[in-house]
């Protein structure tokens, strides 16, 4: 992004805002009834230090930073031809949809997304996603994907997912031990499901050797399924849980704190709320492995693309140790 000194500070009272090369030191909020239907368009190289409200909020150019919360009455849209960074530091919401299909940009959402429908491509979400329908392609969600109707995941990393109907395609990796559906998940021949709860993410982040007792766990949607029947006076429902919690409990005899996964994922989820930038020790080249949003995003996308790949879990344990 250009030096902030070069950005122009603007004041506005129009019914449509088109911002380019601007620094807005306050919020973009309606001051009168006519402004409730105002569209806000970011053409690039713009910083907003406060919150943003608009009928439709559109990002058409790169290098956009919004430090406050964002709410779009109809739609928040990141154009498909945007290249470069787009950063939302706080919660993003919409009464309609949140859509980003940019192929050459990796939008960063540092907090939760709430909308009626969410469709993202190449996006990094440090929080969770809450919507009726969620479609994710080549995305990383540190929190959970929570859909009231349907979730579709294609080549994604997510903390967990919980939806009545789920479609899985490509390689889907979970950061937490369990995920939940009501109906059996729809899959393709290319679907591969892995769990990273016991992967040594700290070592991978630093570029160090992984612990010999760590590794990602291949999941089988049939053998790793646990069904629970939930009933009330007039409703009965079957909840499917796809879980590796048994393997995780067995592995608790190992000191998993040395993996530093909890520290890494907590720093990722807190994002800009951290009062200082932490690090996880030294990298292989001696430089500190700093925990900031961009570095964690790049690491997670290295995991997603296979540039960094955890070892397969092959540890064994003694039943006598379990009894003790």
C-alpha cells in the first residue's frame, strides 16, 4: 500500500461513495435517512479506521484495509479480478450475502462472518462463519463453519463444521477433533478428509523437525462416524459426529503442549486483539517465528496447498499405560 501520507482524507455527504487513494479517519455510517441506501465502493489503496455501513459494499481494487466492523444491508462483494491484499480487521456482517470470488487475492477476515449466505474463494478467516448456506473453495477458517441449511467445502482447512447437509470435495482438513452433520455427507471420488489435531503445527511453522509422535490423521466417514439420537416430546433427530477424539485421548499420554498448536491457533483467532506480537521461537534460519495475521495466513495456505505437509500419524501406545 502507498505511504499513508500520500492518501487523501475525505469527508462525504453523497448518496454513493467511491473511494480510491483515501484515508478515512472515522467511520462511514449513515447520518440521515437518505444515506441508509448508500452504496460504498472501494476502488483500491484505501484505509478506513472506523466502521462501515452500506446498502452494498463492494471492493473493486486491491490494498483495502477496514479497521472497524462492516455491515452491508444487501451484499458485501469482493470483485473477482481484485489482486493484492484486502483486510477486514473486525466482524463482517450482512443481512444478505458475503461474496468473494477473487482468484488472485487472499482476503483476510480477522474475526467472524455473519450473513444469510456466504461464498468465499481463497479467503482466510481467523474467526468463524455463521450463515444459512456456506460455500468455501480453497479457504482457511480457523474457527468453525456453522450453517443452518447447507455447507459446501472444496479443498479447505477449517476448525470444524456443523450443518444439516455437507458437501465435501478435494482435501478437507480439520483443526479440531470432531465435526457434525445430520444427513450423511456428500462426497466425490477426490474427497480426502484429514484431522490435524495431533499434527505438530508449531514445528512446521518454525520449519523445524516434527515430533515423532505427531501427525495428521486420515479420517474415514464410515468408521469414524458416531451417531447420537436426540429427542424431545415431538421431535427426534439423529446427529452424526465424525471424530478422532478416541485417538486424541489416547495420545494425551504424550505431552502435546510441545506441539504449540493451541498457542498458534489462539494467536490466529485473536488476531488484531492481541496487545503485542508473539513468536514461537526461532525458525531454521534463526529469525523469530512471529505470530501475525499475514504470517499465519501464509502458513495455513502452505498447509492447504501441500507446500508444507504434516507427517502421517503412526504412533502406538500400550494398553497397560492406559490402565495406569
